[in-house]
């Protein structure tokens, strides 16, 4: 298979677009590298969901996904997504997706789809007193206002205004440094390029952003800053539950916490609310987190 084009970092719907190869087989058009030079996990998560969605009945939306990263993906090779149509029941459908490169599985995911129905309704309340996104700086603005308080590599990354996802931290210091604090991040995010995407694509776009700023929460009490060169961080598994429809081109409030880190692994939990305060998704990720040793 020929080398694949690298994504220009602009339109996330364009990054997640797939082409059918055969019945239940799909491939991607673009790749995104992560900080380690491998394939970005959020891309694989979202493309796997997109592949499964193309095989699900039209009246059913994803309600949960559970994925395992098996091998580091190669950013210079296309990914083939093989979908197994495990079951289509009266109101639920189940799919299994395997992501393959060079004949080997690099990732697999179990997904459930559900046709909407009436039932009981309650939710975790959005925290009180959270400032709205209009009152906060984005990362580029913080790169200017925080100046020398930021390490140089953080300042360079944050100063880039061509980011595909706009982020506005509630507490910029806690966003970077969790020493002496509870391991927690709170921020608003939105994806401007998601505005033209169909409603059926919004869950995959939300899945893509779920791999940003989640796993690093578990590292906050132990390393400064995070992300940073002192820690090797790699996703092991990732799960999401989709509670209510949401659009990713509008602001979403995210709160992440880490209940535990041990044995070289860290667990992070995230809650996503829309601007109306509705809980739209819950996400959990465990990641490998190792201090980098000097060469």
C-alpha cells in the first residue's frame, strides 16, 4: 500500500473521512502523528467509530465504545478498518472493529448502538461557578499573557493559532502543574471545523477530542509540565459512553480527574457537559506513563 498523506491540521472531518474497500472494509485518507512520532490515538478511535457507524442501522446512534491499543500505529502507512457485524437486535446493534497495518492488528474496539426510546433520566450536575468560555483565554492568548512562566516548548505549542481544537482552561496553572493539587483539569473546548459535519458524525468528532488532555491528568501530580519531554505517555485502552447528543463546534465543558496511578499506569476519568449544562458523555482512559531516562 502506498505511503499515506499527512494531515495539515485543519479540518478534523477531513482527517476522519474513510473510503470503502469492500463490504465491511474501510481505509483512511490522511494520518496524524502524535508527540512520539506514531499515529495519534484519537484519530484511530474516531475512525474506528466512523467505520462501525457506516454499517449500523440508520435509526441507531452509538451509546458506548471500548477500545484497546495493541501496537503503536505507523504514521506513514494507511490503516484498514475491518468491521464485524456482531448482532442487530430489536433496538440494539453491536459491532467489533479491528484496525490493521501491515497485516497486523494495531487496535480493536467493541461498540454498541441503540435506537432512541423513552426511559428514566438523571445526570451528574455540572459544577457551579464555572466561568464561561468568553471570559477565558485560549492557549495562544495564554502563551502571550503567561510569558516566561511557561517552558519554551509549551509556549511554542500554545502559540500556534492554527490548532484544530480550541481550548480555554479554567485554571491555566493547574492545567499544566498538578503538584500539591488534586489531579484535575477543567476546560472548555470546541472544534470549529465540525460546524459543517452532519449530526451523525458528531459522536466521532467528540471521540477524536476525547484523546486530548485526558491521560495527562494522571501525570499532573508527578511531572511538570504535562505534556512534556520528561514523561513517555501512551494510551492503553479508552472507553466512552454517549449520554445525549452534542455538537462539537459549540463549546463543551470538560472536567477530568485521576483516581489512581500505579505500576507505570495512570487512570483518568472525564465528564463532558454542553453549554446548557447537560452531561453529554463520560470517558475513561488508562495510559502507560513512564519517566524518561536520560540518554
